[in-house]
């Protein structure tokens, strides 16, 4: 299961077991990334990080940006590998 598409798999599973209805169930995978990015912008993540010390140093922000870019690159390679299997 790809990191981008796991929410759809969960929605489909919940639909199958409990009759859960959600727009992710039938969404084309090409729309999934933008949809999830848009929906996540409204999630108040800071409320979940109450006891986590956060720093605003530019060095730490740059390190996090590099990690995010590296992760996205790895995910892209994984999706490409998955597509090669079919």
C-alpha cells in the first residue's frame, strides 16, 4: 500500500465492513494527493503537539524541509516501482 493511497484503502475497508461513505472510496488516484493536501490544511496539528517542544530556528526548518523532500522522493520511487509490477 502506497503512503499516498492508504487513506483510500482505509475508507474502502470501513465501507466494506461498516457501510462507511466517503468521497475517497471512488476517487481516482491522480486526484488523491491534491485532495489530501487540501484537507490537511484545515487540521489543527498544533493542538496535537501540546507537549512537544517546537523551535523556530531556520536551521531546523531547513533540515525538516530536506527530510520532507527526501521522503517525497522515496515515495515517488516506491510508486514507480509499484507501477512496474503491473
